[in-house]
C-alpha cells in the first residue's frame, strides 16, 4: 500500500477511533437545540458600542511550574471578559507586555475583535508584525478576553459565535512518563484511571538526546512501546513528543520504528524552523506527523501546509494570538486536509479557549490537557468545574468561555509581578 492510500485510510481510522474511543456517544448541546444561551440573546448591537474602560493582569501559581497569566478586559458598562496569556517562565514579561499594549485599545469598541487584533499585531504603534511569541502571547490574552466579553454581552457561548457547536465535547489526552518499562506502564494506567483514553509521552527523547540516534537507543524506544502496547492494548491512543530534538534523518528512523504501534501522531520530530525537514520525515513514514505549536501566525503555518509537512497542526491558543488567529489557522489547515490538535499546557481559561474553537471547526482531532491529579485544586477555584466525561472535556453552554473564578479560593495562589 503506498503512502497516499495508507494515510487516506489512516485518517479515516484515526477519526473514527478518536470519536469512538475518546468522545463516546454524541450529546446534543442545549444551545444547539433551541434552549440555552443562544435562545436568549438579550443584547443586540443596534449601532451600540461596548467601550473598553480598563485592562488588568493577574498571575496565578499552578502546581506545574507555570503561572497562569489572566488578562481581564473591563468595559464601561460593567462587563468583564477574561483571557489567558501564559508563556512558561516568561509570565512576568508577558504581563508587562499586556500593560504596554493597554493604551492602544482603551476606549475601543470591545466588539471590534478583528480590528483590535489587526491593529495590535501589525499596527505601527505596536510591533509591525515582528514582536515574537511574548508579544503574541500578550495579544492572545486580550483577544480571548474580547471573545469572552462578546459571548457574555450576547448571552452565547464562544463556540456559537464561531459558527458551532458541532459537538458539546472535545476529546482530550494527557501525559505520562517513567524511567523504565515498568514505571511507564504503571504511570500510563494511573493517568487512564482519571478518565483519559489517550496519552502522550516523550519516550523517544528520554531514550535519545538527539540530534542523532544510535541503534541501541532505537532498540530501547522499541522495547518500551512494545511493553506499553502489550499492557494497554490497541484501543488506547498513544502519542510521542521528542520536543524537536532530532535532525530529519534520525526523526525519520524513529517515525518508522513507531509504525507498528500505530501512534495517533509523532509530534515535533525536528526543529520548527525547518518545514522542509518535517516534509522529509512525513513523506518517508506512515506515522502521522504533528507539530507547529511554536508558530505565532497563520503565515508561518501556511509555510508548513504548503510544504506538505503536517498531518496534524497544533496551534496554541495563547502563542498564536488568540481565538481570532487560531480559527484562521484551522481554516487553512482544513484546505490542506490537516487535522487540529491544539497544544495546551495552560490553565482553565486557555483550555476553554481551545475547546470552544475545537467545538466549532470541522477538522478537530484531540486537545492536550493537564491531568487533574497534577493540579488537584484546579476545580476548587472555579465557580463551575471543568468536566471530563468519557475521555472528553465538556464544553460549557454558559455565555462566553464559561470560566469564572471564585476569587476568595484563588487568593492563596496569586503571585505579584
């Protein structure tokens, strides 16, 4: 079977497997069947504007080393929207960047989301498109907050504003690891016991530092995946992420080694500056290739799509510039028959921003999500908990992103900047 025929069949198999193994039975959202917020949109524009009064930033120390960077946009009417701008270990810098962008949007109409994004990203008063990932992370927090505001003003979930929902639940996966085969198997079962049906590890890079790989390292990777498949069976979805450690030649060797284990995808096999290197790997294996979490605009994603470098694109709703730019990336991906599996190591706000996009697009695959056991108090600081059901994250039918914090419960986790 040639690669084109294999991938056509593999795409069908992956989609049906994710739907059957992870998503479970379809649930019709209340807002898609005549009830819920969409049926009670009380705010109509009628030429009105929603002027932005202020922007504030809040840092929350999570248990995973990251500080959730919350951006709140406040309007003169008293509505507040929340977004997330978390960029690991650079949170304070991003917070300062949000403050630097603040004068450019005060007084603007909060409904003008596209106009605000374009002015912040490409305007002469900001960065002329060259600000980098800290810059786009700051824009993301503002952009997500504006979408949250719009949903609250109109009484509708963000996924409805994006043209959905196509589903009320989004398949998710979490992470596991271990120093040897026994630990890997035990830790995989532990994460599965929390309700997941899909898992990602970095077995390849834990056994080989890259950029080149030896025969012994390949044998070690093979033995670990053999042990996992024997213990977990064929129904559990597996992924591997070497964090761009390999050169294309070694990445291809690993990808071919993984073929018998039928991974959902092999993520970031080589450096993100080299879409042609990705394409070399993809063309030489039947293991689906994923990547692009570090890209910060649709133009860079388009470089990968035109190079036929990806089976699965991984835009991060924080790094990419928010929901506004992410949905454009998803549309570009659709034209190239590329599925979407967002990178997401963020807090509840960033997670829900990604989930609402996934609920609205025609090419979703699966969403990354940190397991509840790693941040055991996460739901305790939310007014409405995040719900994992049959391996999928439930997309709330509340207006906006559907995320509101109990500020008293959140207080012990706040950190200054």
